[in-house]
C-alpha cells in the first residue's frame, strides 16, 4: 500500500543535502572514529579475561588520567550531564577500571582516575589499537597512514589553539 504522506523534503533539496554531505570531510572523520571504536571494542571483546567496555565508556577515556578529574569537569568535557557521566563512572568502578579518590583541594569532593587495573586495560587497549592501525596501514598503505597521523596532529593542534579572534581580545 502506498503512503499518502509526501516526502518531508523535495528531491532537489535531498540532492543538495547529499551533495553537501558527501563533500564534507569532518563527517567522514566522525564516521571513521566510530567505526574504529566499534572494531577495537569487537577485537577486545574476544579477550574474555578483560573487562567488558562499551562505546559509551570509551567516550570518557580521553578525559581521564592518573591524577583524577572531578565528575562535574568530566561531564562538561564529555558534553553531557553529571548524572549520565556518574552512571558510566559507576560502571567503570565496578569493572575495576577507575577509582574515586578524595580531591586534595577539597576533601568533600571526589576525583575519578584510572586504577592499576585500568592502566593494564589501557595498555591492552593500546595494543589492540596498534594492531588495528597495522591492519588499516596494510589496507590503505603505510605512507597514507603516516600522513593521516601527521594531519590529525595538525588538526588537533589547530582546534586546541584559542580562536584567532579570542587572541586579539
């Protein structure tokens, strides 16, 4: 049976969107990141001796370290609520990956940091990422992989620098 609903956009609008989307680079970066994360987690899941980490957990990893970070700051960096991050931290505490410690500046506050077991899991994860990188380098070429590494470092450096208009103020 044919739907009586008209498309929400005209065919020309759809073509315009697809053309714009297909020419954009950053969505490709987001998709590649998601696919690499999924592949790495699938590779890690084959090791039954390791904690079971979900994609939502991995969103926290770039913001954690061995010194610790307050939950409110972690939530701000991840771009979600303190409650949502708190649930993920609870999961990681239960897995032994992170621990909560007293904040040296404020004994009432807690900081979240990687535990010893978390360090071991991180090292294992970095080994998996290295293995995945080698596989990808074999598929696209080692030079392209090195160029990608260099380009991503330049991109990150540019994005981490204060905007030019902020430097003029």
